[in-house]
């Protein structure tokens, strides 16, 4: 019997060696062979589900967007279930994942044993015809700004940059907005890492209400027995926590494993060791953002309480009309990545910051918090980053040399941006799906020239 088992194991090993060797010869790297199917089916089912049921993209457009990340994604087998509102993907039969949609909560990949998001009781949110930013009614645009935005959007898309929304707020009013590729003012577009900036605002709101002290330690039990106990919440906010987290996006990397293969994104990151003394090194980390989302959830008492607080203290007071903040399978908001919102809703976030924490007559965060959030950090290597907001100034050179020093911005993959320029009383929103560089600085410079 023992001999038969050994032969069977040897046969399996030989088969795997042959498969791996064959795929390697075909140009597919070993890391992809090991981790790729899980990542591919995770990103495929998640993004296609949200594109289908949150954005309302055509399936052709959603697929084109997806395969921009890697040509191997074109090999996914995809199954839509309109009745169950799920999307299932598989890759070469090696891995299979399903993402499910919940109205008001968006999509997440489902994992066995994780039913938290399906158990949540969701609140009704209604749109309003009040004047923006309280509602959806927008005054007539300024002709010169509207013409410029339409021209920039047209030029972008002729160049293959896939710009879907451009919007400008000046002196508290939307003065122009342009939409492309079948998007409208109601389209809920993915902000990717702009979720980080909203996540920080949510914690700032808790601080204003006396629920949390952002200068304190987060108190995670996993960190109490080692040097991670020195990490403060502020270290997490300005990404100087020192945790060993890699933001590269190859299969097997931390970011892809966390986003597309982990049922609980925050659990994945809480196990990471230190790589640097807290406070000394800036390390851009989506993992850190998801720890902050976990802190928000734990502080309030769990996913249901966190969701309710978001709706009552952020969503409604901010005047959001078309926004969805997705969670992972554990019910914790995906603070790193998954807020889908209209350009007008993203602009509301920028306007609130521009107004020192106030929007629609309601204070969301303190003016002092906004000042701290937009102050350079004290790291040794990259100071031009605040509380999950990128800063133009803080290093030897400006990030955007042609724009005002006081500019700061939320930024997301595929060149999403909410740019805030206090000295000019301006917010600029850009949403789209650009794989490479995008001339945002030049576009904003043209807007400033007119205003």
C-alpha cells in the first residue's frame, strides 16, 4: 500500500512538473502559475460583477476594461446570473470564484464561512432634486469652461485615454461637467484608491465626535506582543506605519493577494511584520488603508454599526446621491479601493475639504483635522502625503510643478483624481480608465487659465 501511495504521489508531482514546465516555456512566469488563477478569478468576478450591477457598463466595455490589467484575463470563462445577481469566473478550470451583488452594498467575492455582508440590514437612501451639493440640480455651466471640458474629453478619447467624466467646481458651484463613453452625471464610477481619502474622512468624523483619538494606538490584539505596538493611528493615516506590505500588483504580491484572494483584507494585513521603525518611512500601502477600515468597524462595534454610521454621518450629510461603498466578504469596508460614485459625489468630497470640513451646512470633520490631513508627514523619504491625501508640496520638488503649491488630491488607479486647490477655490474631478500616463496637470492648468 505504501508503495502504491508513493507511486501515486510521484505521478502527481511529475504531472505538475510537466505542466509548470510547459507553461513556463510558453512564457507564463512561475508566480503566475502558482498564484495567477486565484488572482485572475478574483479580479475577474469582482470587477465584472460591479461593472454589471453597480455601474451598468455594457459587458463588452467591462471586459475590455478588465483585460487591460493583463492579457491572460481574456482567457477567463465568465458566467452571469441575472436572477441571483452573481458573476462567476474560472481560468483553465484551475480556479473558480463567484462575486455577488447586494443593492446598496455592491459586489464582493464570496467565501465559504463568511456571511457577514449578506446578513446586514441596509438603509434606504434617496436622491434629491435640491440644488447641488445637497441634491442633483445643477445650474447652467459657464460656457467657456464647458467648452474646454468637452474639448479635453474629446481629445482624451481620440488619444485612447478613456476619460469618462471631467467636472469643475469653482466657488462652491459646478461650473462645467463633461461625460464620455456612455457615462452620465448618475454613473457610479470606480475611484480605486480615492476610497482611501474618504476612509480618512470617516475616521476624522469619529474624532470630531469624540469616539476615537487619532493620536492613540489602534489597539489591535495581534500587535500587542511585539514592536508593532508602537504603531499609532496617525502612522497608519500617513502611511508611515512601517509594516512590510508590497504594493506591486504581480500574482503572489501582497496587494493582489489581499484584494483578490483574501476573504478578510484586514486580517491579511494585520499579520504583516514590521519592515521599518514606525514614523520613519513612507510606504504607500493599500493594506494600511484596509487596516484603517477595520479600525473604523471595530471602533463602532462591527460591520452593521459601521455601515449605519457611514450612512447617517457621512453619506446623507455629504449629500451623496449615487455612491456605493463596497465591503469585503467579512463585511468590512474596502477602504483601499472600492467606492463607486458619480463625478458629482466625488466633487462633494473635494468641496467638503475645500470648505474646511463643512458641506450642506453640516460639519463632517473639524477644520483642524483638514489642516492636519493636508500637512506633510515626517518620514525620511517622502513627506508629500497627509492623511490618505497626496500633497503637491512637502518634498524638494512639487508633484505638479505647474500647479499651485497648496493643491492636494485624492488619487486612484487608472488615473482617477479629485484635485483640491484652496488658493483658487477650485475642485477638479477626473474619472476614467487610463492604463498609462494622463496629462492631468496640463488639463488643470488650462482650467485655471480660464478661471
